[in-house]
């Protein structure tokens, strides 16, 4: 669970239509781990995109979320309001859609489209980071005092010092960032000038010189231009001397190149660690450290910080995180003790809404006491427990009231229609299918919410002896540093432009500085998709959802985009959900694969499991339909069409198209039969009493060829 960044639990989504309720997603479960690529594969209409849009909070207006949870960062994304979802969508979870042109504004230059969101989100992130910093510091301080009340005075003094030098660090960092922004202006103006002259474009030497000379005083900062101030002044004088030269004057071009070189020298310096420097300046003046190189200053400041503050502060933090963990542990034990009685009640007959709600409130109080609020790693299952159980109870009792009414309505309309037909009348209307919800299933969902947290807590209690207070304290300080840095990370329009150009270069757009000012129609399909990827990456998200990102592209361009996504995942540590109808697309990029059909995951496993040991007939069919250059055999089409999900089948939804289907396939939905610790498939063929069905020869031959090819690539690589 520690590495799980997103969890989808029992998600069910339907759509209201004139013909009835379309069951689009029918109880799917999966976890996304940090740094992992999960591929969701299936035909159109299988529920893949519906799932991704539910994660993003952009479902259609006629969508009904019947049940489930989407847990991320201590929140259930299905329950939070739009204001809080706005803080996540496009910032922490980003999405790339199938058609890049529909994702871009055709009348806005792509540079503005990339920078617009960056600039808007920057203010929000700074404000929220400062608020979270203050709240967390107060909480940690309270636990420090609670753990060591005799040292309350000293602890409060340390907290004031911590806040003071963080504030100092914020101010230093803010001033530094403003100078960095000015230096970017300097560099950008000079580089743009050289680029335009090289490409015979129109330039205004005097205007460019004036802009650079004006920017130079704003670049000077003892932590940024230490040792370059005199050279900057000399460059300013040279530029003034050549202000009226011809645009391509060798002397002017040389000076412009000198500006570029100087900027590169400045940007290559080690950045100051203002968290350390902020503390160092509590006992030293800026004059005392003027002229000291940043590498040396960082080292001196670290020694001072550890010796005069951090060792003592971490000692108190150790006591605080230990106390918080122990209190939470007792709360977990109390919940574990109380949960079985609640589970038994929710599963029983004759339950009432008032009693269920009363038990929910009692359990929620225990859960609140069981949460370690000091821990920087939020426990999503615990944080979302109250809302999950409340909605499970509400769904059950709402269905209990509505089901009889729906049965009556359906029976009345059916009887009326049959009466008209028996009288020989022409009937041009159909009875709207009844929409009733299985009470047993809804009751089980209440039990599941309680039992899942109990199981989760039992594991936490068993592992409590492995708690490392110092590691938790260091994580806490690192979190403070990150929040502090975010709270002062000012992004100016010029900085946003340079960031956008770097992103464009990162995603493989050539001549990014020129193409920054072009419109979407001036790019090819593959290049437009790269722009969309750059926009998605601009907020540096944790999770990237790719919804059929290569479908509209040529095969060669598809390969380039897939390679790019893989590269970005490695370099940025992204977690990726990759949605596609083509199993072959994810062969070289997925860590895990969920095969989806008719709203359900029918097979789940690692890429190795799915490609080399497939067990579900639908997975066999997908593999058989993959193009294969190593054989002349015709591709095998999947017979039939997916079922009408207004009337979902009682049994396995793939049964009608499955030549291996047995009688039970048409009567009962198969459970998830485990194949290994990482692999399961929902097919009756895996039942111990099922007749032995061998994997089709076409599939085994293909697997053999894939293994030979893989071994050859390993030897060559």
C-alpha cells in the first residue's frame, strides 16, 4: 500500500439513455503503483475511457456513479467537490486525449496554450503550500509539546526559529527567483536576436539592446551573479556602444553571443540551498557571506544547521512522530475490535437506516482517532472511510425505497402493453427496462468498506514494530522544505515561456523557439500530440492518463510517441494509466495490464503474464487479432459484437462470442480465479471442474515467436 498512488475500488458507472440504463462500468478494481504503467486494454465500449474520465472528474451529465471509490492522496475523488477536484485535475493528475486537435484551441498559439495553465496554477500552488506549511507546523509543534511537556518553552522557541528561518529562506528565494527571471529575459532576448539574424528574420537592434541593458541591473544577486557583476556591467557598455550598428554587425553579434555565454555560466552554478542559508543568516550577516561560492556556502550552512539546530529539532520531531504513531496505533486497535460487530450487523436482516448511521458515526469517531495526522503519507483508505460508508448506507436504503416502486411501475407498464397487444392494437412504444439495484450487493458493499479498513489496520498493527522515527522525522522536514519551496516559486510570463520551450524540446519538437509562436494547424498530427503531452507535463503531475493517444497517428509516429511516453516516465518518475484497444501497442511499455470487456476487468496481470500466459478467451482473441510480421497467417477477427449493456448478460458477457463457452458461462458471472500472485482471470475455464481447454495453437505459436524475439533482443542489447 505504501507505493500505491491511486486505488480504484468496486467502481460502477451507468448512463441514463432514452432506451434505459447503460451499465458502462461494472465493479472494477485496480491499484496504480508509483512509477508504474498500467495498461487498460479492450474494444470500444468496454468502459476504459469512462473509467479514466471518472478519475479526472469529467464524466458526462447523464452518468450515474452507482458505487465505488477512487482513492488518491487521502481523498475519494468521487466524493470531493469541484473546488478541490480543480486542485488535482491537470495539476496532480493530467490526461492526454485521443485526438490532439480537439484538445487544442485552433486560434491560440501553442506557446500561450502551454503557459496559460502554468501561470494560473502557480498562484494557487503558492497560496495553498503556505497554508499547508503553517497548519502542519502547528500540528507538529502540538505533538512535540505533548510528547515532552517539560520542554515546552524550548520547543516553542525552536518552532519560532524554524518558522523564522523558513520565512527568511522564502524571502531570499523569492528575490533569487526574480533575478533568475530577469536573467532568463536577458538570455531569451539575446538568443532570440541571434536566432532571427541567422534565419534572416526582421530584428530591431536598438530595441533589443535597450531591453537587455534595462534587464541587467535586475539580474544582479549575490547568490546568482557572484563574480559576474563586473562582466555584466562591461557587457552593458559594449551593447550601448553597438546600439546603432547594423543588425548583423559582427561586433554586435559577438556581444550578443557573450550575453548567451554569460547566462549559461550563471545558470550552471550550483543553486543555493536557502533552507540552509536561511538558518545560517540567523547568526550571520549577508555581508559576511558575500563572495563565498554557493557550493562552499551550502556546505558551511549545512554544518551550522545540523550542529546548532537540526539535531535538537529532529530529536523533538522523533518524539512527536512516535507519539502520533502510538496514539494512532491504539485507535487502529480499537477500530479492529469494534469492526466485526458492525460487519455482522450490516450483513444481517432487518437493519434500519438509523442504526446503520449510528454505527457509522461510532466507527468514524474511532477512525478519526486512528489516523496519524503527523505522517506525511496520507492513508487514503482511512481518510475516505467516513464518506465511503455514508454513501454505501445511503445507496442501500435509497434502493430499498425505490426498488418496489420501480417493480410496480414496470409491472403496470408491461401489463398495459400486453393488454393493448392482445386486443390487436398497434403499440409503438416499449416498456422502459426496470432499474432495480440488488440489495444483497449493496449490503455487501457496506460490509466491504468496514472489513477493508479492518484488514488494512490489522496489517498496520502487525508492522508497527518496523516504525522508524528518524526516517519519519526526516520525511517531515523534507515535506516542510518542499512546501516552503512551492510557496515562493514565482513564475513570471518570461519564465513560463522558457519553461514551455524546454518542455517542447523535451517532447521532441524541433526549433521549439520558433514553433512556440505557431498555431496548431501548422503542426502535423504527431507534433500536435507532442504539444498536448507538453501541456499535460507543464504542472509536473504525479499521474498521467493516456487515453488512446496513438490511435489517430501513423504507425511510425505511434512508435515515436510510445517511446517518448516511456522516456518521460523514466525521467520524471511518472505513474501512467495507458488506455488502448490494441494490445500490441503496450507490449513494450506496460508493467501491468488489465483486459477489460463489457464494463468488467476479465484478466489482470503483469505484461509477462498477459503476453506469455494468457488465460481468458477474450485475451486470446485480442492476441490473435494483433498484426504479426513473422507469420503469413490471416489475422483472426473476434466474431460477433459486444452485448447491449442496457441488458447486460446474467453470465459471462463474452459467452456469446466465445467458442469455448460452457452452459455455466450463460448463467453465472465467473469469479476472479487466481493464476499466480500477480495474475488472475475471470473465466469458468479455470474452475477445477471445468473441462481441460488448451490455449489455441495460434496463440502458443505466437508466444513462442515472441519469446524467441525477446531473447534475441536481449542478446543483441
